[in-house]
C-alpha cells in the first residue's frame, strides 16, 4: 500500500517529469541525427558543454534565456564538427562521436577551471523557477504534476510535438527520413544529402546542449564535474526504445525518469538497510529489460552509420 501511495503521489510525478526533461531534449536531438543516418556519440560531451556554457553565461550576468541560447550555439558548433568528420569526410561515426564527447567534456572542465581557478565549491546562480500555468495548474492532480514545472520543461513537451509534426508532415521531415533510409534514392530526387544530414546533426546537437543547460539552469543551480552522469548514453538507448519516433521517445524518457524518481524515494524510506548502490542500479536494470523487449521490433534507419559518397550506389 505504501508503494502504491508513493506512485500515486503528486510529488513523485513532479519529480518524474523534471528528471525526464533533459532526457526528452537529448533523446530528440539524437533521434534527429539518427533519422538522417548519423549516429552521434558526442551527446555526453555536448550535454556537458551545454551545461557549462549556459551556467557560465548566467553566472557572468546574462539572462537565463540567453544562457539557453548560448548553450544551443555551443552544441551546434560541436554538431558541425561532427558532421564535418562523418558526413563530408565519411569517417567512422563511432570514433568521431567518442572524440567529440572527450573534447567537449574536457574543454568544459578546462574552461570551468580557467573561469574559477581557486574555487572548490561550485558557485550558484538563480535558476528558472516553476511557473504555474493559469487554469491548467488548477486541474486536480494533473495540474500540479504537469503544469507547475519550469519553462524549459514546457518547451520540451512542445518540442516533442513539433518534432513529430516536422518528421511526418513536412517536406523537410520527409527529406530527413529519406536520407536516413535510402540516400541514393533521395539524391535521385535532387535532395542534397550532405546539407540535410549536416542540418539534422547541427540542430540535434543544439537540442543535446539544451538538455545539459536544463540541468544547470533549471534542475540545479551550479555546474560541477560529472554533472551529466551518463544521461547522454541513456538518451541513445531511449532512441532505440522509441523506434526512432518522437512520442515514443517521450514515453521512454518518462519511464526511465519514473524508475529514477522511484529509487530516490525508496532510498529515503528504506535507508541503510539495503546498500544505496542497489537502488542506483534499479532504473538501469528496468531500462535494459524494457530496451531488450522493444529493440526486437525496432525499425532502424537503413542508412544509419553508412557514409554517403556522391555517385555511388
């Protein structure tokens, strides 16, 4: 009964949606890249850089939304670098992505130390505050759980709908899916494969950076080493879980976030009776099980990780 009450509590769902928000941004970014045929393993580093740039901008006096914008631009820069290596030069997407992760993450830590060489405790900023949407926030249970979040959370939900509409209802979405499935056929239709893939990777990387910025500008109020803590890799797994579909990506993000929120509350209730490491494992164990079930039916883009060379069949 206590467990059921825990799952039905408003606080649990408020926490679940908050934890899911960076996963939504990151998963949509990775999904967009992969739909165009490019695996972006640079997501972990791009999220770290986005978290740092957003926080550093606000710490230096910028507006919160300017921090989000600068984080997105930083993500676009690394997305452009990744697309240069993988789209134009046709290099290994695995190697390039891991290199981007190492470069971006370590640059973020380096710039942090340059900015604050003598500081051991991360300085705090004033982050986004929860905003209750008039009328909607008054809906019993649902209003408090969904409509009393921070602005970036609302933006994440809106972005899911926009991404779904873009991919399945617009010519640019059709072009993105074509270059991810059959780039030769897309080329025959006059589509510039290099431009479409680069656009998808750059915009997707911007979403990844915003995912990192959410952690420092909304969920927390400071930047510290290992802030991302594997969330980027979770986003890659969620893309497979979602079968490369935006609304399923939203469901996957909420599912993993629910497991994470649950383990935090179980730690508080059970305490030291069980090693806390076991609770930390729970979201990943449940996610692996869910991923194993869903991945069997996942229809991946046929040209994913396949370099395109003009004129080749």
